[in-house]
């Protein structure tokens, strides 16, 4: 892994209702230099700038839409473009293509989860929030195969429960909770990992 790349990465996947859910979640997570988020939101291209601004203004996390050659930087939220297919190389840097995403979803949670699982293995986790469809279910299976963590927002508290429910139905979940409970658990786990590494 390149030294500029994050050591621990969490994929945040969401669709309908996800903007407010992710905003609330990140507002409970202090910025840490050993942690990075890759945010995959089914969103219109015109909303990207607004979403980046919202994250920085309301959560304190630096946010960016990456370009080719950049690494997943620690202490940041990397927002994946809905317009251009984006992958992560074996060395950990971003590959952003001029072509649109293939398949039903843009951007694709499954495709990003697959690559992050291969790259970060046990240091990759995914949290699937409110949304329509089943994007993320297959990718979360791959994350589990590489011993990463998979959490979901409690479907009963979702604007649309389909996405987290699809993940629950297809693989063994490590944690289910409200947005606040998910944030609390991540903070506790991060503090515990920091203590173990000292």
C-alpha cells in the first residue's frame, strides 16, 4: 500500500434518503488521520457540488471528488462520481474513466466494494444506509469474504429500507443500528484499534 493511502477505509453506500442519513452519521464522527470514507451515493450529477459542500459545512470532514492518480486520503470523505466510472487500482490510487458506469446503478456500490475488499481486506468495512434497490448486497458479500466488517442502518428507521434489507438477506451482518448507534459503534471501534496499535 502506498504511504499516502488510508490504512482503514469504510465504504458508505446510500440511495433514496441517503443524503441526510450520511450527513447525520458523519456529524457524529470526529475527523481522524487513520480513517477514510468512500461515499457512494446514487445521486444526479448536478447535485455533486452541493453534496460536497454539505459534507464539509455540516460534518467537518474534508470532502472531494477524486481524479485519476489520487489516493484515498486519510481524514477525508471521497465522493464517487455518478457520471464517470471510477475504480481503485491495486496500488490504491483512483482510476476515473471518461465513460459512464455500466449496469443499473451509477455510481455502483457493488463495484467499489469489490475493489476495496481486494485492496484493504480486513481493513475495509461497509455501511449500507437507506435506499431503493439492492446495490451493495453483492459487494458486501465480497467484503465479508475478505474478513471485513459489514454494517447496515436499521431498516425500520430508513426512508426506504430495500438496500439495507437486501444486505441483511444475503450475508451475515456484523452490526445493525440507527444512524446514531452506527456512529457510536464506529467511534468505539476506532478508539479501541488506536489503543491496540500503541
